[in-house]
C-alpha cells in the first residue's frame, strides 16, 4: 500500500508542477509577470516555458 500512495503522490506532484509551469508561462506571455530590466524578452521566455512544458508532458506520456 505504501507504493501506491507514493505513486499517487508523485502523480499529484507532477500535475501540480505542470499547472504551475503553465501559469507562470502564460503570466509571462500576457505581461502579468515581469522581470525588471529584461521586460523585452519576458514574453519569449514565457513561450519557452509553455512549449517546454507541453513537450515534457508529451515525452513523459510517450515514455509510459
């Protein structure tokens, strides 16, 4: 039973990480989240975060 609860906790943590990554990425794209002194590249960095998250999810699912 300990293994199944550890597995469930891992899945929940993974999903929360995806949600947080997407929230940060879309926040950077929309301009809600900014980084002082480098505001010009923040939307580009946001797209990198979003695309990287999506690719990571696809790769993780394909690996299963």
